[in-house]
């Protein structure tokens, strides 16, 4: 179930209804009338002195922020929410305005007074992370991501195209570019997975223990990338190779966040431009960010319409032009044109099956069963 509260920042484009709740800004904040006879001001000062921050970690009401382009050793600023934010949530990836003590000195606490409009929003599934207060409250995992890095091993554990399909739908729906990152290429070839996606122009990289990561680094440079993948596929190994001091970075975040770093919370890690890579921007540094989402198993699609789900299946889109009006494209729709489309060899039957599995799972959003029980017939198909 996705409650109203979960939808408050949901905006979608195109054919999908925008359900954005009215956004509050500081002009809305009523200052309580004081005892003085001063005329009542309806607005607060606009915090002209506020500085920009980028939220890299969230832990129990404390937000770790970096100031723009401060270099690798710049202090991290710890902030709390200002009251005028109202019920607006702050998540990793948010670009915020900070006032107060932004020195980053020990014990210093700044306040977040504004959240910039988000260019994208990724939500986790309803069943993820009900163990922490933040997890129960907020289903937005990351804001402003440019790229979703879908990490899948080619073996051990075997690739699950159902999971990849779900991620692709979430990425296209959120207007985030997908990148398929196939790990353990030393153990198995990518032919089967790539064959399944042959009709899609899906960018991918192959990772093996001895491969240099230049191609991946170039794709990550200057962007905010979110990494997602099942346990055991090699995410931590990859992060540690990309960001050799990742553990230290997380440690710093944890110390500032007043406690243990919870393994379920997302953390943004700064990527250094690789030596020799072309540099961009006035600052000369094409800094990228990789967001690790350890507790996120998958992304929620409950809010995605049947037609928007199709964005993850561009090979099927053309097959729906002969569908009756309001066709839900499910297996129960006797006149759905997708069956004929597949029968005519225009698309892979496994793709239609995967699309329909997503359609079905979306109603409950978050099938609690193991992938193997869900898709007994097709070893590639689990989600
Ligand atoms: N053969 C092989 N093993 C890998 C590769 N990447 C990671 N592993 C191993 O896979 C296991 C799981 O890796 P880990 O990074 O912890 O996965 P995570 O759960 O996604 O963070 C570890 O034993 C790694 O050493 C790879 O490219 N090739
Ligand atoms: Mg790991
Ligand atoms: Zn149809």
C-alpha cells in the first residue's frame, strides 16, 4: 500500500498524471504574531546568506552535506531540518540551502532551509527497510540521480532479468538513464543477458577482477549515479575499487551522524576523475557521485501505470497500437495485441512474460516470495 503521505513529492511526466502535492515555500510560512506591536510580517527573510549543500547521507534526523566543489578534504557539514520545511523530506542527493553554522567544525550544526526542486526521484519498494524510522517514513531513496547502475553478476549468483527489467522500468519512469553493469565476467559470458536485451539500446559495461574500470569511470564522471543490485553480485567490491577510501568516507559520515552507520541507508561517495580524463566545468573537476543503496532490494512501481511500465519495454511498445482502448495488456485481456506481436516474432516471448509479471506484481508491489518460487520455469526471469 502506498499511502497519501508517500506520494507527496511524486511528480511524473508525459502521459502520467502528476500527483504533486502543493509545495510549500518560505512565503507560506506564517510567523506567529509576537507580543510586540510590530506589524505582522507574513514572510520570513529569504535566507539570502544561505549556502548550497548536497546531501550525501541521512541518519536519524541528521543530514550530512557537502558544500559545492570543496575538494576531497573539505569538512562535511552536519545539518538538521529547519522547521519551515514542514513535512518535506530530505534525502540523499537533495540539493539544499544551508544557514547557521556551516563551518563543519566538530559539534557545529547547520539548518536546511530549502530543498531545490528534484530532477528525479527514486523510490524503494514498500517492503524494504521497515526497520528504521526513516525507512518507514520515507520511500524516496535518492533524489537528483542522473544514472541508475544496475549491477548484475553473470554467474554466482546468476543474472535475473526480471530484476533488471524492474530496474529499467523504475529508471525510465524516473527519467534516469540506466547502465547495466555486468560483474564476474571472468566466470561467464554476457551473451545470454545481452541477447535478451538485443532490441534495447541498453548501455552496459563488463567487470572482471582484473579489468581496468576506465570505461565505467568515464560513464560515472560528473554525474550522480545510483547503484542497485542483489546481494553477492559484487557491489561492495566495485565501490571499493572505485572509491578506495569508501570505508573511511562512510566512517566520517557515521561519526558525524551521531552513531553507527546503518547498513540500510544510502550514502553518496565522491568519485575522483580518473587521471588523464578530460576535465569539465569551471572548477576543472568532473566529480561524480556514486550512491550505494545497501538496504534497497528493488524499486517500487506501484505508482507506475500499465502504459508507463511499457517504457521499460520499448520492444513491446509498437505491439500495443492494435490493442483495444484501455487495454491493460495483461494475460487476461483476450484482445491484447501483444500476444499476436510476440507470436509474429516481433518480440521475445520472455520479454512479454516479464512485462506481465511486473504488471501483476505492481498491484501488490513487492512480492515477498523468493524469485525462484515466483518464476519456477525460467532461471533468468527472477526479480
Ligand atoms: N569471480 C569474481 N568474483 C567477484 C567479482 N566481484 C566480486 N566478486 C566476489 O563476489 C562476492 C560478493 O561480492 P560483494 O562485493 O560483497 O557483493 P555485494 O553483496 O553486491 O556487495 C565476493 O566474494 C567477491 O570477492 C568478480 O568480478 N569476479
Ligand atoms: Mg555489499
Ligand atoms: Zn494490450
